[in-house]
């Protein structure tokens, strides 16, 4: 159920999430405002749609390919890795707010958000490697192994709960 809700929410509210994420990114980092607002919102909406497609099909390659192209375009447009990192960090707060406020219940929205978060955080880690490397191609195949999966979902709640329980 959380998976289908996440897919539906990302597709139906992608434009709203994108507008919110773009506005937050511009507020945090003025260089991002150099991106045409419509282009910025559309690119974020495409990321959300690509995440939905990944959740639906389990094929990470179209999402990874799109985001690598986006990094190249942003570099060509003058954005640096810090701009890219700030912009990317603005995705999840916007997704969380949308899911919590527009899902049939808060609990359902949070469950769907946790699923999206478990995919997006590892993806961002790989993309930050690409954004900070000299060439985007450097991280297309992690550790040089073409069979290694780029997106390995990490459930943040479980990791955090494990860290807390080991401190007691």
C-alpha cells in the first residue's frame, strides 16, 4: 500500500512538490535562482516522476541516467556542486509535507514518504559523488562493477532506531 500511494502521490502532486522544493532551494542558495523558475520546477517534477517510475518498475537506470544528464546541464549552466547539493536536499522536505498533508491519513503519508526517502537518500549519495567528481561518468558504475546496484534502499527509521538502541 505505501508503494502504490507513493507512486500516485509523486505523479499527481509532482508539480506542487517541485514548486515547493524549488522555492526552498532558491531561498537557501541564491545561485539557484539563476535557473529559470519554470525550468527548475520542471526538472524537479521530472525527478519525482522518475522516482515514481523506479518504485513502480524497479529499474534504476532511467532515473540515474536522467540525473546524470541533469548534473551535466547544471554544470554547463554555471551551478556548482554546492548548488546541486542544496537543491537536492530540498526535495525530501517538500515530498514529506505533500505526503503528510495530502494522503488519506498522516500515517499513510508518512509510510509512503519513508519508502521514497529510503530510495532517494542512497540515490543522492551516488549523485553527490558524481556532482563532486571531475566527470559525471566517474560514478556511473560504482566501484567499477557494472553489476552493482546503484540504489540500495535504506530505511532511515530503522537505521536511526538501531543507533539509538545501541546507545542505551
